[in-house]
């Protein structure tokens, strides 16, 4: 048996890739979240208006999907997506429970990456929790609170592992060395992701869900007038982000809110009038996808053309499992070609005639842009 773009019922593509949106109160987190997801996160001019994390699914723009659909003319087109979690504003002292800190930090532990919203706009009608726009200070507050929370977690874990190591627990002895390295880094003011840990070391501390180990991108929220020209505050964020190898996305919460109110066919003209090639949503979704180390493969048929999300270096059976667990269990092989081949040749028949269609087995590493047809036993 096989599956090809919806030739049988496929369950919803459950994401499992979460990007947490964090920042100080009143930086525009919920405004941006509302605009991105058309969700109803309460936006108000006071701290802690977002008490529970709000979750929204954001489509990842991909021109390849539309081009593939133009060739197959399917009944349905389904893009891939990232799950964004809007987490209430952190404040100084959150790691010690200030505001609703511990609760919010717990929510952050459940995400795979962090999008840090930094206020880079002046507005006398929207109070700043620290009195004025200062990206360096705001970033330091958030990073310090996350690091202090990690320091507390790691200190407790080291104490526990030391006791287990003394009685000869080899697993504890192995983990202890990594935790001690992490503890030294945190005490020196470093983020865990900057320590250069090897994959096997990261695996040993994975169950601690350390906040500063998660990949991060900075999202600067600017005024409508500065979304294209940028400003000194954005330049400061770029400088700080460059020091830790992080990406920066520039968004205007007000612009995104206006775009969200428009019909889809009106949005392109609106962006053109502003001199923008794409929305902040498109930039953020794409940056989040890259940040999480994700790739896209496609299934294509008359009923559906669909994009699917996997991590880089995923093997073919595991990619099949993203569609349905039965496909992974009964995986036989995958018929495969790269999406660029069908763009060049125009049809699957010509791909077969040219010898571009391949049969791949269980050890095949799926590439970004692969179009796959899975054969499996049930």
C-alpha cells in the first residue's frame, strides 16, 4: 500500500514544534500574537494581561507549495505550520516568583525555541514597565531571569547527582560532569547555549529543559513608520544578537494588526504601499522554522498537495510517521524525487522517463524539498 497526497484519510498534522513568545510586559507580545494567529489573546495596557499561555498555529509561507499545487490542481492545499505560544510578560525577579514568574517560566520550559519580543518603539500611551525604551536593558532582564532559573535547576541537579555518583551510579557520574560544566558557565554569566556543548552532552541534560539552552531569535517591535527604515533601537538589538549568533526579525505590531483585518487579496497591495515585500508574519514563521532546524517534504496528488514538517536528518520511516504512525511501523520504501525536478520537467511521468524518480529505503535521510510517496504494510 502507499499514500500520495491524500489518497486515503490522513489525520491532522500534529505539530510538536513550539516556539514560545516572551518579553517584558507591554512590549507588544499579545498584539503581535493576535495579528499572527487571529487568536484572541487579551491585549491591554498593564502587566500580566496574558495569564495563561495562548497557543496559535501559524502557516509557514512556502512558494514551492503553490507551484506544486499549480501542477497537480488538487482539491486541497495544506501548508506546514509552527505552533507559537504567547507567554505572559516576565519581569525582573521572575525567577524568584515576582509577578507570576514561576508559572510563566514553567510554560517556557515546554517550548522548543524562544522568540524574544523587544520593544523598539516610543509611545506615551503605552507605559514601559521600566520607564523607557532601552533594548539592551530589557534583553538583559529577560536573559538574567532565564539564567537564574537555570542556575537554580542545575544547582539542585548537581547536588542530587553528587550523592548518586558517590555510591557508584555510572549514569549519574557521566551526567554530573556535564552539569558541573553547565553550572560553571551559568555562574560566570553565560547562557547554556553559548557553552558549545556536544550533542551527546545536550542529551544528558535534556530532561532538565534548561531555558538558556533553547535557541532564540529576537523580534523587534517598531512603529509603523520605522518598519522599513529601522531605528537605533533595532540596530542595538542586531548588535547584541550578533554577539550570540541569534537572528533578528523586525515587525510592527500595528502594521500586522492592520494586515490581519484585510482580506487576503488586499494584503499584497497594502504591503506594496508600505514598501514591504512580505509581512512580519512571513518573516517570523520562516525564521522560527530555521531556528528550530526544520525541513519540509511534500506529498502530492489530486486530492491534496501538502507540506510536512520534519527535523533535519530525519530518516524516511520517521518522515512517514509524521503522516501516520502506521506508515512508520509498516514502512517498505519511499518513491522520491526533488521538487525542483518537477518544476523543471513539468510532470511525474517525465521525471520517471528521465530517471529522476528514486526508490529509497529505511536509511534514506529525507532532504528539504523531497516529494515522497510511501509504500508500507498494514
